[in-house]
C-alpha cells in the first residue's frame, strides 16, 4: 500500500518535472557557421564561445534582412531571407531537453537590423518598452518584441536596469521603433 502511494506521488510530479525541463525560452547572438536545409538546422558560433545547433520549422521568423520584404513578395523558398553562413545573428529559441528550436532569427550584421548603443534609462516589461540614452544625450524609446522582452530580462538584472550599457537591434516602421534583440555590453 505504501509503495502504491509513493508511486502515485512520483507519477503526479512527473509532468511538473517534464514541463520544467522543456520550452525554456532564451536568446543568443553569434555568427552563422552552417545552414542545412535538408535537416532544417542552423549552426551558430555564439559570442560566448559556445556552438549551438538549432532546429527550425516552417514558422521560423527572420528579421533584418534588407531583402526579406522583397523575398516574401517574390514568394522565395529562402527561409532565411538573405541570412547566410558568416552572417551575424541573434537567435530566439526554446530548449526541450537537449534539442534547441529556433523560432526567430534576427540579422544583426551590417546588412541587417538598425542598431543603437547607449544606457538603459527605463524598462517596462508590462508595456514592453525600453528607453535608451545615447552618447549624445538623446533618449530613444523602443517597443520590445515578445522575444526581446523575454530575453532582456535574463541578462539585465533588477537594480542594474538603469546602468546597463546595451546595443538595441531594431526595425522601424512608420516612425515606430521595435527592438528585436538587446545585447548587454560586456
């Protein structure tokens, strides 16, 4: 009888443990080492010195390529819209066990997203906005994409929000700036 109670308790905890081990959302930046359309993987040498092999599906979102809008209009099969081996990227992904799945790739190289450097003056994760003071004293406010809002919280800790030196990678549409990736300066 006691064994059954222990077994039932252990089985009841299994879904919690499995859930905790999967779908951990995060972001990493680095350089594309290899893209393999056959296996639907992309290998990235991360700026922290690690190498990641990301799997991707048909719902992969790519931001920042100058040709992305043109490629989409032409109906191109290029899932990476100009991102290629050697491109500087930020990858937003989830990890399930040892498998990392890319959901969004941001081209952050010279031919990619716009960039602004400065010091964070304000973050509001509720409204998904961040304000950055640039070197010339101008304060720019950005809306954060869902991935940027989630990832920013991981490397910019509480209390350091207003002193964190960052680079904000963003798109601009009709005067509205949307941050897709925020990298803390090291």
